[in-house]
């Protein structure tokens, strides 16, 4: 299988401008009021389904999912706070962050003192609206900037939340791309937050673009080694519900990544799986180290996004988390500051590039046997040096060839060799391919 790369992606998917493609998708998704259930999730998945063949699942409210129960479905049409002159001083139609997610319906009049009990703002960030939710309790509230809050005069206010909270379903989307083996790579992105561009739209957009690319390669006859599964589900209860319905499926998951927070200006972070040294962990660390750019690798912590569900002890799946600045470590997190201007298309592209490199390592890692193991084979008469000159970096270099020959004893994989030699995986892979063509290496069968 040919290496995965941004250049190949652009060519095969037919994207003239990858940055513009990201911008267009984010602009369409950003206004949608998403939550852990409801029409916002369906609308989001419908947009994704225009470019990838998603299978949409509806799981009825009340369905058990391990220790959880699928909640009632929440939908909202409108919400506002009006002053005595009939002016909307807080307006859901201007920002869906103005309403606490999962707010129950309400229609009543109250004083400013009463209203303030249900208002949320950020004194330390007075120009941003916070994101708040009440997923698992019947409550209601509004969010506003602290400047707005301070400017509210004593008055009688009309408070309306036109919402429904009733039996319905939890919705998630899934895409399965079969490969040469039934072993799977899982990618997960959460689809439950309202107008937050980095958290969660960046992960959704990168995952969707990767899926489009893999599908285009399959159409071109380039069947991947692994099967690939993409999951677009509400955070926590969505992944828990999926796991409860796929206990047999998850036994095939060999590698996985949660994709989130991939568009901010910060440096790439990788959070290891619970196992700590799973192949996906090693692949991610190697890619980031080889890239020669600032990055951070963090150990597993049972807190964060859905990696904590996939890595729960009853499953212990090899699923890490790829992101830029982790949650709660940038001031815009869960506020209206996490808007379209905060997310940068060049950072989304860079994140996708790192993701492609990780997938490329997983796809091409293999174990070889040196067919001339007693001393170094004579390379010159096999035309290897000329091939090196003709291929440039694609064929690796002489040091990569020597490392591959020395370590190819049927026990060490290409990733093992790349880690030990401190050479890039692509150099090691290129050297192995050249040596195999020259009859000096034999690739071991998959699963050997």
C-alpha cells in the first residue's frame, strides 16, 4: 500500500484547497445547537453524510447501557429574556450558548434578583459567554457575558425557554471501511457541543477528511491493511452506549484515537492509552519525535474525553487521544471565545498531517527476515547504491539499510527499528521495501 500523505489526500479526494475545505465545513456546523441528544446531532450527522456514507443509529431513551441509561431527548426552538419594554436582553437566536444545555421549558416573569440565580457568566473573562449544561438533572438557566450581566438594571423580566425534554433517542453516526484484515483502527470524535469550534468541530472535521481520504484510496483499489471504524457520538453517554452495543466488535480494535481540540494555535499533545506502550502510543510518539517540532506526550489519565471509556478496565482498548492544547488549558475552552476565528485551518491541516503519519506507521509496520544474515550482504552488485541515488529519500539511506539488515531477524518490526535507530519510519520502511525488491528480505505474514 502506498504511503499516506497530505499531497496524496489532496489529489485523491480532489480538494483544491484543504484549508478552505475545513473552513467551509466548520462554517456550516458552527451555528447548530448540539447536545447529547436531539435534532442538532442529527443535523450535524446529515452534513457529514453528504461526503461520507454514515450509518446513523437511534437508541431509544431508557435503553440500559452498562451502568447508564440513555437519557430523554432534548430539543429547543427558542429562548430569551425580555425586559419590561419587550426587548430581548438575552437571545438564544444570537448565540445558542446563551441557554444552559438541556434546560427544561419555562415561561414566567421574575425580578432581576430572582433571574440572577439562574444566570452564568465569567467574571475573569467578561466578554465571553460560558458553555454550561444540566444533562442529568431537570434544571434551566441562561449564560451571558459578565459585561451583559453587570448592565442588567432592576426590572421585571419575561423568561422563556421553548424546549422539550421527552422520550426520544440518542443518535450517533458510524462509518466502517473494510480492509485486508478484520483487525480495526477506531477513530472517535464527539458531536454533542453547541457552537464550540475547537471543542468539538475540529475533531469532527479532521476525522471526516481522513475518512474521505481512506474511501478514495479504496475506490482506487488501495485496500488498507486494517479495517477502519469512525464513530461520531455524544461524549461519555454516546461512547458508553456504543460500547454496550458492540462488545464483540471491540475485540477487533487493535489501535484507536480520540480526535479533539485539533485546530487551536498550540503545539500537538498526545495522551497515551491506558496500556501506555500500545503500538498506537509508540507510533504517535515516534511521529511527533521525528517531526522535529515542539510537542508534548502525556501519560494516561482517567479524565478527559471518550478515551477514558474505551480505556476502562473492562475493555482496556489501545485508544489514545490526539489534540493540540488539552481541555481546560486554554482560556477560550467552553466559552464563546472558542469560535471560528480561534480555529486556524493551517493548524487543522497540520493536525491531519500528524494523524496521517501515525496511520501510515500503523499500516506499514511489519516484521522482516534477512535472507542473507551472515555478515553484511554485498550491496553494490545488487544495484542498491544506484537505487538509493535514483529514489532519493524514498528509498531510505545507507544507514537505514544497514539498520534494517541488522535487525530483521523475524523478531523486530520496522517501528522497533525506527525507534532504536532514531531514524524516521519512512526511511526505515523505504529501506525495507528496497531490500525486499532486491531479494534480501522476506516479509513475514500478517499476524505471524
